[in-house]
């Protein structure tokens, strides 16, 4: 190999390594409250999507949370969804896998008047809060895939049966 080809190969290799490290670094320090949430986009207003989600939960009571959830201190609380106040960006919705004793944290957020993001963010093992596992916490996609696939099969497919507006 001549000197020019070695220099070119070295430069291309350096650029590729830099891009990979930049991507991994950006993933590790992703900003925002829910940077790694698994997001789905719907061409439907947020209010309509929330209504459909509530209808799915009403038709599938096994997805509803038990009436009281324990805090790490031992006290019990009602884990209500919705917005914390009028300035909150996210409308929180909780689901429950009774067979696995897991609480799922999801949220909706309007993109505009006619489209909404629905996101799956975390799973809590058990009915005592504090055992949260963030979805997409692992960089390697295959470690996240089972939880995401189960969510899509058990919950998202039920929502999609009621609306054909999911675009991503």
C-alpha cells in the first residue's frame, strides 16, 4: 500500500471512530426528562388519544393499577395519572401487568393540535415504588427489545385497534 492510501485510510478511520464516539457520548448524556423513552407518533389530538387509552384500560381491567401503591417508606398512595399542573408537558398514564406484577409508566404529549406523541418510559417491578427500570437504559438495542415488544403487543396493539392513526 502506498503512502497516500495509508493516509487516506487513516483519516477515514479516524473520522469513523470520532463519529461513533460522538454518537455514544451524545446517547449517554442525552438531555431532557425522558431522553430515551420509546416514542410512538399518532395523527390524532392528545385528548382523543387519551380517551382511546382510557377506553382500552376500561375494556381490559387487568391493565388497571391496584387501588393503592406502596411508597418506599411503607405508606400507601394512589398512583394517579394526568398532569401535575396546567404547565406540565406530559399527561402521565400508568398500566399494570398483573401477571408480572409490574407498573408501566407512559405519557402523552401533543405535537400540535392534530398529532400526539405517546411514549413508554419505565417499568417498576412490584407494587412498591422505587424499583424503576428505564426503557432504553441500555445502549445495546437487543437488551431493550423484549420489554418494548411486550408493550407493543399487550398495550399498543389494543390502542391501534381503535385508531389507525399511528405513523411511527
